[in-house]
C-alpha cells in the first residue's frame, strides 16, 4: 500500500467557543477519490476547511506529503498543492469568468491548460468575459471546480459539488471528475448525494458529531447499505 | 468680456479652473481612501495628515538636500508609502476583523499626532514651495489666463487616477486585488499572500495621498494643517461617490470640485457647504453613494 498523500489524525477544531471536531482520523492515498459522508453538522465542511488552514482554532495533526501542515497559513498550504472548491462556490462577483479562472497562481506543473478546462466545461468558454456574479448556479459550480484544476494542485477538495444543481449539470460534473482521476489528481469529496458519490469514490468515511465513525471501500458498499442508511438517516 | 447671467466669463472660468484643481486633489485623495477602505475595511483618517507629510517631504528634500520638484514627485510618495506600510504592519494589522470604529479612532489619533509634531516644529504658518522652472508662466487662452502649473496639476492627477483605475480593473494584479477585497479568506486559500497585499495596498493608498501633497505644494502653502482642512471635504466626496468605488471616487472628486467652483461664482455664501448639502441629498436618495454597490 502506498504512503498516504494526506493523513489526518486527532483533528480538533473550534468555532469561537463551540467545539466542532473532536478528533477526526482518516487518510487519502495518492490517486484516490475519497468521500466524506454524514448528516448536516457532522463536521465535514469544517474538516476540509481545517485541511486548507481556514479555521483559526485547530489542533491535532494534518500531514500532507509527509509534512505537518496544521500550523501553516492557508496560502502556504495552497502552495504545497492542496486546493479547495468551497461549498458556497466562492466565485468572485467582481471578476470576469476568465479572471476567476486565472486567479489562483500556478504552483506546479501537471495542471490542466485553459483549453483542456474549456473542453471539460464548454459553457465557461462562452461566458469567459461575463462577470462572475452573472452566472447561473451550475455555471458557478463549474467555474469553482475549473478554477482549481489549472494550478497543478494534487489534492482537490470539493465541498458538496452537486448541491442545488439540475440533474443534467450534476451528470456533467460527474463526467468531469471521472476524467480527472486518470490525470493523477487525488480527490476528497464531501457529498450529500450518496448515489452520485458512489459512482465516483474508491472509499468512504462516515462522520458524525465531529468524528469519523466508520469507513468502507466501494466494493464493500452493497453489504453495508443498511448500516449506511441508518448513519445518514435516508 | 461677455457677461453671462451677470457674471464675467473671466471670473467664471477662473473659478472653474480653481474648482477643477481642487477636484483633482479630491479625486486623488478619495481614490486612495477608496482603495484602502475596500481592502482594509478601514476609514483612513490619517489620509489628510499623510497628504501633508507628502508636501513637507518635498519641502524637506528641497530645503535640506537641494533635491527639486521632479525627483520629489517620486521620492516623497515612496517615503510616505514606506512609512504607511510600517504603520499598517505595526498597528492597523492588529485591528483586522474588529469594528470600523477602532480603525477610525487609531488613524484619527495618528493624524492628530503627526499634525501635532509638525505644528510644534513649524508652527501653523506655511512654508512656500517654488514652482518648478519648467512649469512657470502661463497661457492666455483669450477667455482666461491659464497658469501652466495648474494645467499640469489637473492633467497629471487625471492621468494618475486613470492609471490606477486601469491597474485595478484591467490587469492581473487588479483582479487579485478585487478578489482579496471581495473574499480575503478564500483568496488566501488559493495561495495568494493576502496580508502582504494588504500592506502594499495601504502603502499605495497613502503614497497617492503623498503624491497629491507634492503636487499641491507649489499651489497651496506647505502647512501642518493643509490636510486637516481638506480631508473633511474629501470624506464627503467619498461618501457621495460610494465607499470603496474606484470610478466613483474619481468621478465624484472632479465633479464636486467643479460644483464647488461654480458655487463660488453664482452663490459664494454657499461655497463651503455645497459639498455637504450634496452629500446629505445623495445619502437620502441613494445611501450607497452615486456609484456605490455595497457597503
């Protein structure tokens, strides 16, 4: 088994006085697609933000490529090859689509070129001169994903990429993600849409009350569906 | 001379030019304030004081080092920008995320200290700063006499404003700046060193103020309180243009300078308050300012 690309252990985090992560442990190996599952408020988004260095008060260990990053600022973590597509998408309204795409600086080789990104999401090419604030929800999500493909970051974290989108768009985003895997990207997803995630992910972690409480490989899913339904309350 | 509505054209154009010059300074100062407010969320009350320091820096350079106007136009803003960046790093940085009032109080206190030190040293009266050799004299346009330096001040300030606008709206650096203004946390998570960008932005904003100060030195006297008198009107200009709006700051600056000038011709008694009357009217009708989008 290869060395993990990302190793999270004993991760704790606080929003002001409220303690939201109580010791999260999991790992992501190079080239894998891993999905964090769990109900609302389980701590999935907070976990991604901690890895990105965006939560002020965090403790424990987050090792990326063997290096401890728990105390690094978010710009330094980004420079090491971690990228986040946030839940709220974070498309900059005062920037054009192209400016949004070109905003994150290139940190390494191996990212997609602008042409490859336009092949993946043709809508973005048509709208390249539109302001970010004028995009539809689906276009915003495509832009938010596309934006982190260019930089050469190896670990892409996507927070709820299908939330609130039409089925046709969800399908298109799924296709795009499938094309990323053979390019050597490693993906960490947070997703409520379990059916959609099950077609993409190699492994799943289930979170509850700020902890990881269970883990499955994709192949183990059929035998564990009852358990999973109980966890997720679906 | 042909009188117009009982006013001689000489007086009309003379005041219009004066208004335009004031407008040029309003525009440069409010532009710096707008850039700083957008990025740091701080209402920089030290702006007027730093404008004054810019003018004094030019005067120092000339008096003690015999360095003239043209080098001062570059050196003084650079020096003040450096001073501003030290202020940002050592003081303003600690106020990030706190209420506006803290930044306002700190910069207001700084303004009082800076002005106090200069007043203690140089008294309230002004030091004259000579016109640069190349810009002496003027041209008779037939309907009015146009002093060369004043024409230069207006044109130069307009160029600086348009250059700044271009940098912010049309370049890669500008897109990073706009992104960091909109969502600093996320911009930082893309690998951009936002704290450094904030320091540089503050340096740039106060550098603009100092540049306006050097430009003003040969027109107005170099006085410790030259900025304090000016900055109150400039804040009104920023509010009218819309907090944080680049084009708003430039447009409102020139426009209000001209309106002020025209008021001096047609109803001189109101000249000192016309900007504030407009501010009240704009706030009542469009609280975000003429060009403002958000607060």
